[in-house]
């Protein structure tokens, strides 16, 4: 079989037919039927088995296989396109930019947004898209094995698979928090979306695969990009440095000195990034990186750049997939620079617009009380936004007082009937310890989101049977020192009510038995 014929056969072998229907309600599964063989299509009474995908030649890797498919006329994503436009612009606005342009703000200085040709996407109904996305889960076909790139047509439809830089990120665990929900909240349908179970240990991988892939494309097109830079509170720099290292692209990281965990600091160092430790906070680092990227051919990787949100929105689509395209009632997202709450809204809204579902969930943005400008803005009735000076918080990745994506977050919340809550340091650490005691091992930012849930549950806003998803944004292993301090009782002005320190005991049988009997009597 020739290479061209092989690539077409690969595409055809994964084809399917779906029975169109209404968006799914709760407890309803899609009706999906594989295309039958040509003999069955011609009227044969017995259907032949679906065509078998041939194994690629031994000297061909998965990227080369994808290249052959993409260059064939069978490539489906050639029909779709996307571009930059001013965020929330009026319908009469004619300003737009190609994704191959290096631009971060509109002519007026506002944020940009990536918009897709929805008319082209609507040529295929919701049942088609549900079935297509479901057919790619768990595959190794490049690049669709990634939870992000399995939705390639909705992310960067025009990028060549050769340019994609992916660690097969996404497809993260949607964890049924059965014991936590029952014991602490009286809830039966509580879920935690573990986005931190990812390549570099945080949800930032979802956006960084998109951004670095586009940078890879720009460099191949001869655009003046010598490296990629970001300001970071830890997780962004880890993701940027890993994906740039994979692609052989220099990465430059601005970190606030002494304000992130050692586990977060070591990641960009280990991945070969050029790390600058700067005596300021995140907002100061952000200001500096924006000034630097305006003068040097360094591509800006912070969420001011709307490309990352295209990857992050796929976590919302993934949640719907994992519920068999049923829509949860609530989704709670920790918020710092505030791009992620908009990304989740965008993913849910896109699914509704294209007929995959018939509604979107209510969104909650959870902030640390020590860095809570969005919460204060919300409590003022959206009066006037005022940045704050962010104070130290265990949820260091959201220790941001002047968020870049404030307008995006407000738009998402207003259009989802959303709520903003906050968590004090003691509340977030207690919630983290409670969650860990039920088998999780979460980051402090997830503790912020769980605190918001506890408050909304106690006030009756979230009901006992509401299907609720808490988004966990990073892996708990990045924040072990905060857990050590809590369980050691070494945090000033904090009771550490759920601390579980080790018990010191003498090395003799009697002493060990006494301690064990006392423990077991309390547990029974």
C-alpha cells in the first residue's frame, strides 16, 4: 500500500455515522453506530465488521503517520478556521488578526479572544462532534491521544500536526469524592476534576501545549521569535519550560523571589529555562515581562495571550464527556489571574452553541481572601473594579492582586449566573486537610475551591443532590511543605484543627500496644 493510500485508509477506518438527535439530558447516552461496509450499505442483510486500521509501517512514527493524513484530501480540519478578535467586541467590529500574527492586545489596548468559524463547525451536528471526540479518547493516534488535541478542530484547526508539541496532556481523572461529599457536606454527587494529574502537575499544561505549538509553527514560518517568556507564580513556568524543552525552544521565566514552593522552582530549572528570580511580587513580574516582550523577540506566554485559553477550555468539554454529555449543575474554579474561569465558560458555551448540550452549568470562582480583587468587585455589585495588593497565601499560584483577565472573568460569571466566594488561610488549609483525610491529596488552591463549596452548601445555595464539580488545578505533591507545617501545628495563628501528627512512642511492645489500643478505641 502506498503512503498516500495508507493515510486515506487510516482516516476512513476511523469514520463513523451518528444518528442525529437532541442534546442529551441527564442519564442519557449518545446513540452511535459505526459505518457498515460497502456491501452492507448496498443492502446486504448481514453487516460486515467495521474496517480494521492497518498498523503503520515499522519505519514510520505516529507524527509521520499524522503528517500523511493531514496532507491528504481526507483531512477533516481543513474546513475550519480561527482568528483573533477584540474581546467582547460589538458585532459591527471589523478588527481581526490571523493567529500567525504576533499580537496580544487590540488596537484600543483591550484583550483579544480566539474565535472560531462557528458556521463551518455547525455543518456538523452535536451528535457528530460528541461521537468524534469520544472516538479519540485513549488512542495513540497523533495528536488525538491528547485531551486537548482530541478537540483539535475547536482549538487550532489550521495547525499542521508536525508543529504540535504535546505530552498527551489532559484526559485527567474526574474523581467521585464520595466520602468527602457524604461526611462533610451531605452530598451524593460531588466530583473533583484532577487537572493537576498532568505532565508537569498542573492544569497549565492544557494551555501551554497550544501556545508552544503555535510558537513552533511561527518559528517554522520564519517569524521573529527567539524564545518564549512568562511571569509566573510557579505552575506556568513549569509548563512553559517543559513544552519549550520538548520543542527545543528557549524559555525565559520571571519568578517572584521567595514566593513559590521549592517543588515549583525546581521544575523550570530542571527543564533548562533561563530563570530570573526578581525581588517583587507576581504583578511586578508581569509588568516587567510585558515591557521586555515589547522590546525583544520573546513571545509572551502569560494568559494575556488568549491562545492558552483555547487549551484550557478543553477541560470543560472533557467534564461533559466524562458525564456522557450530561451537564453538571455547578463547576467551582479557583481564580487568580482569572483566565481559567473564562476558559471553562468558553468550553461549556461552545458545546451549547454547537448542539452537544442544551445548557451550561453555573460557575463559581473561588479566591483566597488574601488576594481577592474579583470577590470584592462581585460583592460591590460589579460597581468599580479596584486592584489590591496581594498578601501571602498558601494558595501561591493565585496570589495575584491585579488580574489580567478580570474582564473575561466578569463576562463568564455574568453569563453563567455565577458566584464568587473567598477562603481565609485557615479555611483553605482546613478544607485541604479534610479532603486529604478522605483519600485525596490536593493543593491549597483546591482547598480554596472546596471552601467555597462548603460555604455555598451551608447557605443552601448548592443543594445536597446538585451535581457539583470542583476543579483541582495542581498536584498536592507540589505543596508538601504547607501540609507538613499544618500537620506539625507550625503555622502561626492557625489552630490546625484537623492536624494528624505522628505519635512518639517508646520502642517496646507494651508502649506500642497501649497507644494502639487507645487509637482503636477512638476509631470504633
